[in-house]
């Protein structure tokens, strides 16, 4: 299992654990972040190896005049990690790649791995967030998707886009659900947050639609509803645009902004202190924030987009609204925050489906079937 930067910790940790539970031997090649994220959790049943960024991970993240130098050194360590994986590949039946953190380099490495042995690749996002959709970029990603012997996608929407926009043969595509984040329940609530009505969580960028939520909050305020909102996460670029919008709409007394990296042990406190999780995304494959909210028994309001809309409509744990529709978003928020019985039903649906529909055993079985398909495809020289 290849996950250089430790992205989507909960997903990869649970998947590796579930695969071991189904009889597989799993070695995870990742970086120093993994040991930090595992803190407080049971010792994992899979092996994890620090193949990336052993000496540069922390230094490359610290602000200061030497940061550019450490980031350059981190790139060198990234290349060394790729070389280490190439040398180790033949010891494994299948190589499963989770992320390409440095696409220009990793795409070439992925092709080399595919020539040497069976490779499965999980497509967390069909197209990178907040990146202009140019012909050149689409051609690049189509070339990436042409190499792996098995491609794993979390939603039917992603499957449709991969076949229609990237010409991926359906035979190489495997629809495997994104499982729950049960590991969060092992962490005691370290930070007891004050109650809030609405939570917007995670990376902050144009694709997440925070500006639409702020417009909806202003509409609700003008209609006599003074719902509080907590914004927790790390801006992909800058938060200035959103702060100006908050000031312009006069929402400063209703919006609590917490910018920066969120420790794994603080996630549960943010979700359990809110009544409703709002996801007004413009584009998404599947959302880790939605999975977190579902795992922790929250009700959701989400855009009808990608796997996010599929998840909420399938599980019945909230309401969906059209993309970029602040009026519909305000109406859905009002419904869920003023109808306690309806919201309680959504919360119960979240907990029920987290432990059934999103259980990891069947997901591990489906992943192993994708591995078998990858091995067969490689054996046929495809």
C-alpha cells in the first residue's frame, strides 16, 4: 500500500486493517505523519514503513526563511522513496497506490510500477480540486488512468465520469464504497468545544462552497434565525476573501473561524458539539468530512454532487440541495435545525449506516476482488 504523505489517514488505516482481517499481509509505505496519527489507537495489524520524508517532514512544514530549502530536500526524499518502492515491488502480489502527491513525478513512477507488476489505484478525486480544467490537464490525467490494472472509485458518479470523460474501459473500474471512520471513536474527546448549530470542516477552497454557505447564513439571519456557524480547517490559498464576505454580510457575531491543521484527536470534539454538518461543495468524488459526520452520528446538508449526493440520499441521513443555490441551502438548514424529530431521524440513520452500509469487511472483500482483477489483467499483458 503506497501513501507517501499519509493523506486520508482514516480511510487507509481502516482499509489496511480490514484487508489483514480478511487474511492479506499488508505493508504500508508512508511517512512520519503515520506514527503521529496512530497515537492513542490500538497497535495496527498491518506493517507501516517510513519510506518517505523521514528527515524533512516536520522541517518542511515549519514557517521561516529555510522552509523553501527543506521543501526542496523533501522532494529529494520523495524521489528516494519512489525508488525504494520500485526495488521492493517484486516481493508483493499487488501494489496499491492511494495518492500521487507530486503528480509530475509520480505519474512516471506509476507507469513503471504497472510494467513490473499488478497495480491497483484508488481515485479519490477524478480531477484535482480548484485546478483549471484544461485540455492539457485532462490529457495528463487520462494518461495516468490508462496505466493501472484496476481502478477503484467510491461513487457511481466517478465511474460515469471516468468512462465518459477519460475513456477508461468499464472492465478496469471497480466501485468500492468509502468505509466509516470508526477509529475516531477510540480517541477520547480531548477538546470540549462550545455548542454550535452548524459546522463547516476541512480544507477551505472554492470547490467547498463556503461562500454559498455564508450567503445562506445571511438569508437565515434576515429571516429571524440566528444560527451559529463554526468554520474549522486549513485554507488552500488564503481566507481573506471569505473574511471580507463575513464582514460585508455582517456575520462576525455568528461565525467562529478556526484556521489551521486539525489534530486527529480533536476531530471528534468539533463534530459532537454541532447540530448539523454542512457540505455545500461544488465538486467532489467522495467526502471524508461526510464520512466523519456519518460515523459520529450527525445530520448533514450536502450538495447534489458526485458521491456526496449519492451518500446522503442513499443513507437518508440529511438533505441534499442543488450546487450554488444559497436559497435552497438556507431552506434545508432551517428544516433540519427547527424540526428536531426529523434531525434525530437523520442522526440515527447516520449511526446505523456507518456500522452496516459503510462497514469495512465487505469493502475489504471488494478491494481483494479488484486485486484479483489486477493480477489477471497484468497476467494477460494488459
